[in-house]
C-alpha cells in the first residue's frame, strides 16, 4: 500500500470520526450545534459517511484511485469551504441554492470562518495530496 493509499485510509477514519462526534453530547451545545458553531443534519452525516467510504474504497482499489479521490474530493470540499466563507452558504448541502447568499451581517464572521474552516483545511490538504504530493512521489520513483 502506497503512502497516498494510507492517507486515504486515514481520511476514511477521519470522516467516520466526524460522523461519530456528532452523536456525542459533550461536543454539542444546548441548541444541538456541534462545538457551538453549526448543526449537522442527517444529510451531512450521509455526506461525511460517503466521503469516508469512498476514501476507504479508493485506498483498497489502487494508488491511482486514491489519487483520483484526493483530487476530486479535495477540489469539491475546498470549493465548498471557500464558497461558504465568501457567501455564507455552501454547495454540498445545497445551501447556496436553498438559502442564497448571506451578507457578512447575517452571520457573524468568526462563526462563518470556523464553520467553513474544516472543509477548507480538509479539502486543501486533500488537494495538496492529490495534485502535488502524489506527483512528487511519482516523479521520485520515476527518476530513481
């Protein structure tokens, strides 16, 4: 199993953990907001579980599929995080289509930032793995 495939397995467990954390009362406030920032609905859990299953399947299928996972998944998640930061609504939960754009006054900026930070970080790291790390590893072995 290559490093990229092992990272895909790590992403799978990360997403399974995200789903599990949502059901631990200590991480939710009185309003049901995870870490006091945002609420996760059943469709969010489904998206996160699917992301984990996809990562795990890609890891066990092949190195190429793991790289594809990081490229596509990372691009979509990073886009969703940046879109949410700019507009206050993401695309993965269809919020941009249902709720439209929010001004900075509608949602306090610190809450908007921290609500979108997970997708920006997770998507950004995945983009790095898929587009740069996988190429560096390939180039290293191709020239060795």
